[in-house]
């Protein structure tokens, strides 16, 4: 692939956005590579997927302006947005955990991209900016929907209307990112997190993600029913019995 690089270590996948000379701006060809990767990733038995960027300063600057200038009609814009919506929803729907390592600033559509992953760990000196309003459009890649879910209506509207830059600390304070780390340890911290469950049963990891994800939307009784079902299934995976026997043997 031209714009993406994939590696795998002990069941942990690492996807690198690899167009640093263009600040990982997203063209139609870039979207096609995302689709190619997702066709692979949806079948690959990973324990987790880390997504990061090549380059030092920018995670992604959003849409490739040269490509965007070719979208001259409402229908063109709608078709592009639909394509990227489907891509990011597929990342969001991967059965295993996804971790976005924000090792550069995320701007415009780049800020929308980072929201599609389950967990976000950011470098302490980056900024995030939803700057779509500055070029006269709304978010187009699912950013408003996901931002409201993460930080609430009031804060989301403030960020979208002001188009202001927020630094990593503020992003953590409002719940936009999970943790922030110094550049020197960011990759180590992300790998440390993922390695905590590298030896776990993939079925258990998928159950935990599914339960957490669906619990956001289910009514209480439906959520409790799903938990009972997945709990009883995981009861028979084998680890529970081994760990209980160890506990009894220690006395």
C-alpha cells in the first residue's frame, strides 16, 4: 500500500498513516487504501489495533485540498462524505479494541478521524482543532455525532463554532482523549496498554468491547440481558476455571 503501513507484533496490529509529506491529508486513493486495509482487518484475529501517523507534527490535516477542489457539486460532496463515513464506521465496528496514538496534531477532518477509535492516547504537545467552520462547511466525516457523544452538546458546539485549537491537556480534561504522555514515552505507553491483554482469549476481548459499546445505547433491562448472555458464555471459555483452581490451591 502507498499511504498505509501495517505491522503485527504478538497479536497487536500497528497501522501507520504514511503520507507525512502531505500531512496525511486524505484523498480518494487514500480512502481506497483504507477500504483495502479494512477488508483485511475485519478478518484478522488481532488482540488490538494501534493507529498512528508517520511524521513529527501532524497526525492528519483532514481532506486533501487538491482532491476536494474536484468535488464541485452537492452530489460529489455527499458521495465523498458517505465513503468516509463508511470507512470510519467500519473502524469503529471492528470487534477488537482500537487505540489511536495521536502523535501529531489532528486538524479538521483529522480531528474527526481520531474520534472513530475506541481509546485515544495523545502526545502532550499536540493540539486538536475542528476547523471546518473556517472553510465554510460543517463536519463531514461523522465528527459532530461522535464529538457530542464524547464531550456533550454544550462543549461540542463550543468547539465546532469557535474552531479553536485545544491542547492535549484540555482534550484530556474534557474527555476527548484518555491520557496524554510525553513524546519520549508515548509509544511505550500505548504498547504497554495493549500488551496487558495480548495473552487473553480473543473471544473474551470481543465480548468486553461488545458489551461496553452496546451498553451505551441499550435500555437498562436490555443491557442487563446482554451482560448475562455474554457473561455466561465467557464463563465457559476456560480461564475462569483455571484461575479459580489456582486460588483454591493457594489456600
